[in-house]
C-alpha cells in the first residue's frame, strides 16, 4: 500500500498521473454539484442549517442554488482526486497510455456508479423508514440546528453518507478488478521520483 501513497515512478509517469488525478477531481466535483442540487431540493434545511454553516467561507453571495453548487464541488473534488491518483498509480506505469486511460475511466465510472447506487439505497432506506419512524437519536442534531423537517433532513443525510461509502466501495472494486494488462520493469535509464 505504501508504494501507492509514496510515489516511486518514472519521471515520464508523473505528469499523466497528476493529470488523471486532476481530471478525477473535476469529474467528482461536477458529480457533487449535480448531487447537491438534487438533495437540496429534497431537504433545503440540510444545507441552510448545516452545510451553509460548514462552508460559510465559500459563500460568494450569489444565491442559495449557487452556494449549494459550490458546496457540492468542494465536498467531492478531493474524492475524485484521491481515487484517480490511486487508479493512475496502479495503471499508468508499464502499459500503453491509451490502455491506462481507458482503465482509469472505467475505474472512475465504477466509483461514480457505486456512489450513485449507494446514495439511492440511502434514499430508499429513508423512504422505507418513513416520516413517523423513531428519529430520537437525531434529537440533539435537530435541536442544535433548529431542523423542522426531520424526515427530509435524515433522508438527505442517509443519501450523503451512503454516497461516500459507495465511492469507497467503488474504489476498492476498481483497484481489485481493473489490473494493468502488462508491466515492464524499470531500466537503469528510468529516473524515479520518491523513495
């Protein structure tokens, strides 16, 4: 695992690895924007009472929907960056770039699909529990944040938490299932970065 955290790679592999991570960040950020627009529609209080406070520094005063979009990007870009970094570290060295990029795209697709699926499961679980379920374990949160629509707030919390879990599961699946097609050993002419 350490070899994926502390890079030891040919200098030629550094730019495409960083590039893949940046593209992963953009994709995840865009997903977060869309995701949070939907969940804001379900439970505005989740944002106005919680997320707006957490991300107060990013409020540009453009309106609630725009602030929600900013929060969506800021809350998810790093997931895509880290995920794509791990995928690129595993897939770029030792195989043709076009093959590696296809595999990284497939890995990111797996992560997004799992995040989306888990979010749907979280939403379905919230619907299944219904508005009259025992949410007493949330009472301190409801009181501290002055939440009036308890059921909507909890459903969106389930969606968000399940989505992050799904992203992690998707990354694990992608790292296990998508393997480099072939590897080559470093030669003495390769310049390595890292320890």
